[in-house]
C-alpha cells in the first residue's frame, strides 16, 4: 500500500503488508507496521518504527530516530544527528552525515561493537555498521571499540561517543577525540589516541586516557585512573582511588577517600582532596603537591619520595610544608602534608618462592652460593651473592609501601605465574609479546610489581612481618620463579643504599669494584624497564 504524508507534522500508520510510505517534510511519526516496508521520512526530525519484516527506513534531512524491529532491516540516517535501532535480526545501519548513534539499550545480552571493522554482534543478530560515530550500549557487559581513521561513513568527520550503561563494560576509543562513559558496574575504559574525555562513572573502574591531552575521571567507587602520555587532567572522585599521571604535565585531583597518587615525569600539580592520601614522587619534575585538612585532624597525608636515577640535593621542611630541590634543578613543593618519607627500593623474593635451578625447582630460602639457576639469556648461572632483609611489624608500620605484592596465578598470562607468588614492590617481572614490541620497540620488557597493582590478580598484601631475599649473579639476569620470568638483583646506587651495612660490606668483598660500577651504570639491565604509565598502557592493551 502507498501512503503519502504532507509537509506538516504527520502521524502515518502502515498496514500488516509491505507498504511504501513517503512522509514528506515535517516532524513525522511513522508506524510502518508488519511487512517489509519502504519508508522515506523526508525532511524534519522524524521517528520511524518498522515492526516485523525486512524494512528499509530512510531518515532524510533532520535528526531522526529509526527503529527496525524484528527482521533483517536496512536503516539509513542520511543527513543530521540520527539514532538507529536495528532490533533483532541481521541489520544494516548507515548513519550518513552528522553525529549518529547505534542504540543497543534494548538488547537482552551484552553487545560487541567494533566501529573500525563496522560490525556489531550480540544485539539479537549481527549488524553491519557504517557512518556510526557513537554507541549506546546495553545494560549488560558490552565491548565497544572505536575507529582510528575517519568515520565509518568514509567521508564524515569522527568522534567516538560511547555509553556503557549497566554491566562490566570494556570501552576503547582508539583514534580521535572521544567521549567515553562506563556507566554502572566495574568497567574498563581506554581513551586511546587523541584528546579524550574518559569517565568510569559508578563502580570500581579502570580508566586510562591513553595518548593525548585527556580528561580522565574515576567517578564513584575504588578506581584505577591513568593519564598516559600527554598533559592530562585526572580526578578520582569518590572512593579509595589509585591515580597515576604518566608523562607530560598533569593535574591530579584525588577527590574523596583514601587515595594513592603517583606523579609522572612532567611538571605535575597534585591535590589529594578529602581523606588520608598517599602521594608518591618518582622523578624530579617541577611538582606542586597539596594535601588537605579537616576540623578534627583525621586527614593525614603522606608523601613518599622514591630514589631512582636522579637524587635530591637538599630539602626544606617546615611543619607540613617543604621543598625538595633535585639535582637537575627542578623542585617538588608540598603543603598540608603530615608525613614525608624518603624511600630506597630493593627488588627481591619472599621465602617459599620456587626458583628453577639445575637440580629442579628449589625454594629461594634454601638456595646456596654456587647453585646454578636457569637464566633466560645465558643458560645456568652460578649464584654469586644471596642477601636477606627482615622487616618487622614496626618497620612495616613506619613504611607500609614496603609491604609485598601478590601476583596471582595466571595474572600475567596463561601459567604466568603457575602459582601465586609474593615479591617486593619494586621487583620487576618480564612482560613479552607483540604489543610490547609495537609500543616500545622491544618484544620483552620489565615491569615493577608496584606499577601493576590494581590490575586483575595483582594486589598489595598486608603482612605482620616479611623477609626479602636477593639473588645476584655476575650480571643482571632474567630467571624463572614459579614458572614466570623475573629479574635477579641489579646493583645500583639506590639499591645498594637500601641494604644493611653488613650486606653492603659483604657485596663489596665479593665484587670490590661494585660501588664504582653501579655509579657508572655499568651493571646494565637485562631488559628495558618500563615506567609506571607505560606498564598500565601495555597491560591494558594485553587485556583488551
């Protein structure tokens, strides 16, 4: 049946058969009914329902809403900012020009959408997408991936706008300046390249701006908030959040809750917000750190200054304020900080960890000098020195950052490690694969356990006391522990200064030139060691 509207705002109802409907201009409402209908909505902001049957719906000019219903439908938004709902069936959704959305809010299960590939599955069928810039996800666990080039229309400018809504969603903006909202539940949101707006919303979310100058917000819940490369603005929101600035000049706001904040390599500005926060400085940029106060003095903030390749020349501390002057001339200034701790890091194992040796797997605490340990690069190598350091309850209470990190079985990949293992926070694990080579130009890299905390299966644990054991060879080696590849002790100024005096003396007796070699950086690392923000980017990509 042929049905023709006017240039006014019409309501047109089709039959149960295959109709041809030309709505004309105006803001029209079209109920096409059953049958394989052909609808031309025309100019205006139109709403079109296809119902049952294989329908062809054309929005024309204007901001239109097209719903295919059941059947294998074809929806064309054409000009304007359109919303397309394919419904059940294998549908074709073409947004045309403008800011167009594919809407899966009515889906009865999670959907998987890849705009680069132009596909969507799980929404009651398999849809072909083109000219789509944004996605309204379902209330289930969705996977939404953006595009790197122009819009899927091939000619339209692009910006990905994703709404995850309910369910534990995974959102990846890929290229472009994107706006990504996780919605309820525990979401993983990655901005990718471009200047992105990334929000976890409610739930315990992992949000990462990626490259570009991003605005990243955790929202409610205990969130992991990462800036990545670029001058980023990070906000934890409510909850006990972990925030890491990454490279370039970042602005970091912890928000409410007991937050853990890590500055990056740039000139950062940090405000802990309400709650007793922990703020860590790992490099000498021009950093401004602001704690917070409350009426009953229960808001106690702690600043940890980690010693790495550069050192500070002097510090000025006056009450809760002070300035650290670094050797490179940069300064770290802080106010309203109740505790300041200067930290030396040592990579080491926990007793009970099984090490691969010439005589099989042996608990680390039973190893002896001369035992030959399997290395990744040089076969079996003899242990030249074994160190041990016991931290009592009082030590850990004064320096809680030295509590060990648990890496659960399989947290780094299948069988990596084969069983749960505990290591010191700065102990580095080997991460390998094509993504590492793509990002850093090397197929194998080292990542500190502390930089992986918050990722699935990797947590910081609380022990009443802990003993750390160090294994050293004639060179820095990659050895196998609990089936996973990890590092041996690598001497350097910061690791040597963290040892007890008797252990340093013993090391210098075995290696008389060790101090000079360490200062000259000649005890080279067996692999590239990633910075905190690099670790997060790599592992987020591996999980995607």
